[in-house]
């Protein structure tokens, strides 16, 4: 009989170890799937802003690496919130400090460069610009423009976002 008790005890320990291993594997599945989704379904996110000055003009930037005039903004870095990215980008591209919370106008699918790219558009009405930014390797020109007198080479997406904001229309789904 003592051998039977030992066998039952070993059997119970095997069952407990087996259950622990199963629980550990089940707990690991979401982590493994998250890593898979990161590469298989990775999402890129950007932010841009329709920045109005006190005269109702819109702030635009011209990049050295892209044609036309654009809304200021850029990519959201890992570990960064949308508002942190927006604050950083407006400072870098326009020497602009946001003084009150901007409003989110919409989030757009932007498939031009990637089937995973999205852009959040914010409206900034209360800001301070210490001085006009000095052109650099990335931003070669900046300026405030009346919405009805945008530069001829303002991009179609830039024009559409400004028109949506001014008309109060809801955001389109695609850029």
C-alpha cells in the first residue's frame, strides 16, 4: 500500500505541474499574439494640426523632402501620446506652443505610403509663436495664409482638411 500512496502522490504532482504549465502557456498566448500582430498588423500613426492665428489664417509648412505646402505635424513615436507628438511637432516645425487643449477633428486612413498609416487631425486655435521658425534641412518655409488664399501648391489633403474644419463637416474616412 505505501507504493500505491507514493504513486498517487506522484500522479497528483504531475497533474499539478501539467495544470501550471497549461496556465503559463495560456497566459503567454496573448503576448505572443501581440508580437505577431505588431509585425503582421502594425499600425503607423501620425498627427497634424490645423493651426489658426487670431486673424483666422492657417499655419502651413513646406518640407524639403515633399512637394507642396502641408499642415504641420509628423509621426507619433513609440511610447508617445498623440498630444505629446502634436506638441513636439508643432514646436519643431513651427516654434508653436499650444496654450489650451486642441480639439480632435478626426482620424484618417492614409494609404498613400502604407496600408497601415493613419493621421489624427487636431484644431489648434489658442497658441503662441515666440518667433517665426528659421528654415532648416527639414522645413524650408512656413507661413500663415488666409484659408481662401492658400498657396497654389498646397496639397489636396491640406486643402480638404482645412475646408472640413471651416465648414464644420465631419472628417472623411480617408486622407
